[in-house]
C-alpha cells in the first residue's frame, strides 16, 4: 500500500466521510435492486421499472440546484448528518406501511432521492477540505472505487440477502447501514462557510436564489470549470447508455446469453476500474500531467470501443470470449483514467465557497442528461443497432481527444473570474 493511501487511512476526517459514503452507497444500490425487483414482480412491466428510475431522477431535476446552493450556505456536516438520518427513517418506515402499494413504493423512492440531492453535493464539497491537496487524487480514486464496488455489491448480493433474511430483514439492515453513516458524519469537524445566512425570511430567500444564480454564472464564466463538468457529463451519459444496453450487447455483439453478461462485461469493467484506481493516482503522484492521462484514456476507450463494435462480432466464438473481456477491461480503465484526473482538477480549481454549487449542479445535470438515454435507449438501439451506437460513442471520444489536444493547454492556463 502506498504512503498516500496510508496517510488517508490515518486521516480521521477522511475516514469518517469515507465510511459514510461506503454505507450510503451500498444501501442505495441494495434499495434500488429490491424496489426494482419488487415493482417488476408486481407489474411484469419494464415500462414501470423505467418509471421508477424516472421518479428517482425527478427530485434531482427539481431540487438539484437548490441542494447545490444550500450546502454552500449551511453546515455541510449537519447536512450530511440530517440527510443520512432522514433516509434511515424513510427506509425503516417502509416496514410499517402497505408494501404492496405502488404509490407508497414510489413515495419512498421520491423522498430518498430528494434527500440525496442534499447529501451528494455536501459530500463532494466536504471531501477537498478533509484531505490535503497531495492526497486529493488518492481520495478521489478511493471514492470512485467505492462507488463501483458498491454497485456490484448492492446489485449482486441484494437478491441473496433477501433470500437469506427476507425482504423486511434487508430493509432493517439498510436502516442500520444508514444509521452507521449518520454516526460517522457526526464525528466530522465543522467547516466555516464563506457565505453567511442573513436574518429574516425574505433576505434568506433572496440570498438562497442569488446563490443558485451565482453558481451558474461562475460555471458559465470559467471554462476551467465548465469544460471538466461537461466532460464528466458525457462520461456518465456514456456509462448509462452502456449499462442500459448490456442485454443487447450480450446478444448482438457477444452472442451469449444475457445470464452471462455480468461475468463477461460487468466484472471485467470493474477490474479495469480497480486497476485504474490503483495506478492512475500513482502516475499523477509521479508528475504525469492530468491532461496526458486523460488524452491517452480517450484513445484507449476509442480503440477498445471500435474493436468491440466492428471487430469482435466477426471473430470465431472462442476468440470472441477470449478478447472481449480484455477490451472491456480497457474501457473500464479508460473511463477511470478520464474520471479521476478530471474530478481532481475540478476540485483543485474550484474555490471552497463554490464547491457545493458546482458539484451539486454536476449531479443535477448528470441526471438530466441521463434521463433521455434511459427513456429512449430502447428505441435508439432498435433503429440504429447497438453496434452503431457503440461506434458513435467511440467517435465522440476521438473528438474529445482532438479537442483536448488542440485546446487543452489554453483551458488549463485560464485564470478564474470570481
């Protein structure tokens, strides 16, 4: 284990925040799986499950900017504590109400997602204050790795847990996880925000909405913030499209049963993300420029996607099974090589008093951008085919490489206007 990771594990502020992320991320993925499975078993409709995702996204669209502004005006520590505690209460309450009512299920999803609009920007804004500048890249890599591992654990073992301890047992376990996250954030140190909440309701309201507008103006004025935000948006949209298309990729490209898509695609992608989370911080620590890592990652993703869409379908079955996991590992590695340096650059260059609004708006915009792939991916793939879609995605990454190669230095050297 490198010295930087050992340093993080000795940092109590980081560890408390990280424990909160671990338990809250595992819980949200467990709950997503359980509620999706429950809804599908009750309705037998994939449209209904898409509606559930849309309901989860709806609070982000409406309240995302509000949550982003709020965490720059109030205590981030208290925001993390309150949201974890209220999410625990929301999940626990589901035990004592009509679990067979779809309206109650939808209400639980809406409330949980609404609280998440305050938790996520508070967590992202607190992280750069919890670690030193030298530790930030490694902290981001651990948070990124935790998010990926939580997805695998949550979706992979929620069904097994339900079989072992029952649906109500998993609900209780999820409540315990969220309460542990609440306790963990309660030990965080309090931060002093630059922005102060004025006295009087009208002044508070004006300050609040002025803060939202100020955040958008800051992002729009500073290309060093705007372009990394757009890059992460593109990355998340691409990831969402791939996740939604997994069954079609299994059948149309790999010519395997959907049953094996987890082993053939999700596991290699996770392995690539893990490798990237380990080695990319090391490269950054050794002095490799973020721009170089990002551009090389663009090329890796482009080449791997082109090979996957245009080459793999023409190979004999044995070689298809042999080379596909390698390409998926490269795609996972490439996505990580783009995400970690970009997120680190964004955190380093965003002033403390704007971080909540910047990262809160990032979550809001990611949700808005990914709504359309979720709702229309089936129709898009039906019309153009999944191979065409992956090829087009590959061309997007090539275009990003060319843009970064030509304009990247000017972007990095830009001075902020606050």
